[in-house]
C-alpha cells in the first residue's frame, strides 16, 4: 500500500472513530493503519493538523523531516457520512 493511500485510509477511519466514540471496530482499524504507517512506511509521528472549509491537513514526520499532506475534506469525511447514513450501523 502506498504511503498516500495508507495516510488517507488512516484519516478516514480516524474521523470515524472521533465521530463515533465507543465504536470498537473503528478504534481497532485506526490501530491497524497506525501500525502500517509506523512499521511499513517508517513514520515517526502523524496527526490531523488542520481542518479548513475544503481540506484536511495531515502532518507527519519521516526520517526526521516534517511534511504535510492535504486531502479533500469531503472525501475524507465520506466514510463517516456513509456509516451514519446506514441504519444497520446505528442501532
């Protein structure tokens, strides 16, 4: 999995976990992607830095260098919207 894809997947599920406190499956999936980011891609840290009207800024550190990746906010929040719109996940 490419770093960009792993970061985006982590971002989506991180937003799901934040929007659904107590969702154990979301929490476990966050941990899974965090493991991929640290073990497979060698990231030392990563976090949602800023959310503005159109973009989500994800900051990460690799090899001692701090970088920022931008993601479309609507795309990043789509998984949470889809889960919340599905009655079987909201019982």
